[in-house]
C-alpha cells in the first residue's frame, strides 16, 4: 500500500491513449490517494471517447466512492481546462489547479506544469488548433503516424528543463520539498536547491509511467504489460462487474455528454 499514486497525460479521446492499461495498473495497485495530474483528456469533445475511455472514467467514479476510502484528486492540465464542473458531476471528484498535501513531515505539491511552459501560456489558441489538427491527422493516417506526431509534439513541447526549473521555483515559493508535474511526457527526477522534482511521464507512449509515494520514498515506475494480469476484467469479484458497459454509457448519457458528440472543442 502506498500513500499516493500519480498518473498524468492519459489523453482520453486520442487514438494513442493507453486507457485500458492505465485501468489495469490502477486495479492492481493499492493507494490511499490517487492524483490524476492533468491532460487526462485529449480535448473536451466527449464524442471521441471510446468504450475503454468511458470504462476508465467509470472506474475513477467507483474509486471516488467514499466507501473505498481513497481520495481521488484531479489536477487540471492545459488539455482538460474548464473541466471542473463536468468532472465533479460525472465522476464525483474535485478538480484543482494545484494540489498540496503533507506526507512524512514534508509539503508535497502537484501541478500539471503547463504553467511553466511559456509556449502554451502565450499560444492557447494555437495549441487548440494544433490539437484539432492532430486529431484530424490521426483519423487520416492511423496509429503509427499519430505516434510519430505525438513524439514530434512531445519534442516540440520538450520543455523538460523549463518545466522543472519553473516547478522548483514554485515549490520553493509554496514551501514544498517535493513537486510533481506532467505535461512534458518525459518521466524525470531531479533535485535542485534541496527540492525534489518528479515528472510522471505519460500514458500515450510505448513506455507508460507512473509515480508512487510511500514509506520507501518516491519511485517512478514503468508499466510493463506482462507484470499485470492479462484479463483483470474477468478476474474481478462480482462487485466490480456491476459497473457494466451499459452503466458507464448511461451515466455519460445522464450527464448529457453523449449529445455533445458534434461539439468541436470551442475554447472556453
Ligand atoms: Mn499538458
């Protein structure tokens, strides 16, 4: 059992989202707190979500049930900006711009990281267009091309060093000893001026990563499919099975999200 598990940049709605694997990993991990560290969605067009993307959201909703005694925290990223209302409605979790907590006598801080990326800040409209173009191209060219694009895009946004230095300054300002970001899609750990910086990586790549914080410290883990059960869906106790696909689809319908299928991501 770890205290906190952090995953970021799942990009639900994208062709290359590893939603099924992320759910598999979560189901077989135990933690007191889960932090979804931004860009869990690729954009706010819910019509693009596939069955396994809805299943992931259904699982998050189930985890956030108070009976489970797991605290689920959603920290907003640049791709999922403006989700506060929808998410509290849809999956019953609170959305934060940044989240801090105390653990082993130290302040911890989780923030997506685009705040330290001047390109995103100055070019929100441009990056919105880029996202739309990215999705169009994915549709035309299929997965391998989307992967290449993702890599280029990641390199384009390769602000690993900008994000890490911005995050460290921000952590100092907030008097935190450890700071956690996503956004760059590049898992990373550095220490600067006595502040530990960790990047949780992404779940869109061939090497998904996540972070755990526990008594033994902070670790960045790489997800390997073979280390997890092949068909966790079939091994679940009956309680797990009650969340059928139709239940997931119906809660999406209740939230009025499926009718938004034509929504073209008009910026908020
Ligand atoms: Mn981001």
